[in-house]
């Protein structure tokens, strides 16, 4: 089953990661496949009980506003999801294939969250009076949903130790990545 999920994820990233309005970056370059331990360049957190951490940044890039009456439309809307390699770390002696897959799923959840964020931006009608407050609200709401989903993932899989729950999450994430 691991191989099936991995193949689905690879197919997704080879053909679908160029989704209009969404940019995925790893180590300064467009993302084209699965994470590798080399992507985790940060120093392990000595106080952390965990074996690794995947850190990402998710942020919008909206530009070229166009006014039509009171309505503000952006000619360019994208959401950038970037692996923060310096804040992403792993303990070299604890690196395993299953741990990397667990971290890959954290990364994939961030992609799903970025897609949701982009959808909200594209579906929102902005006006002169609400553009700043709505952009901030959508960002805050999207980041809360992202953190909540990551927390639920770790709680349910017991940080990857519950193999059955991990597999359920891998399958769910693979399906969500294929959605528009």
C-alpha cells in the first residue's frame, strides 16, 4: 500500500503540481517529487521528543488589483507553500523510510491546506472597504485550519507510530491531492 500511495503522490507532483495559482518550493526550487532526508537541513531540536520536524511557510501573493466599481479583482492570485529546510530537521540515527513517509504526509497536508487557501481567495469577492480585512481573515482562518489538521494527523497516527492510522491518513491525503 505504501508503494501505491507513493506512486499516486509522484504522479500528482509530476503532472498536477503546476496548478494555476499554486507554487510549491523546496530548497529554492519548484517541487517535483517526494521529499528526501537531504531536504531536512536544520539542527535537531534537543528539547523535542520527536525524531523529525517538517516546517513550511504558506503565504499569498496577490497583485495587480483592478477596480470595477467598488469591487476589487486581482489579476494575479497565488498561494506559495515552501518547505523551510532550515527549520525542518531530523535525527540522523532515527531516519527510517516510514518516518520520511510520515514527514512527507505533513508536507502533503500543507499542500492541501495551500490549495484550500487559494480556493478561498479565488471565491471571495473583495471590495475597497474589506480587501485588507478579508485578506487577513482568510490568511488567519487558513493557517488555523492548517495547524488543526496537522495536529489531528499527529494525534491520530501517534506521530506515525500507529501504522493502521498512518495508512488511513496516507490514503486520505493521496485522494485529496488529486482533487481540484
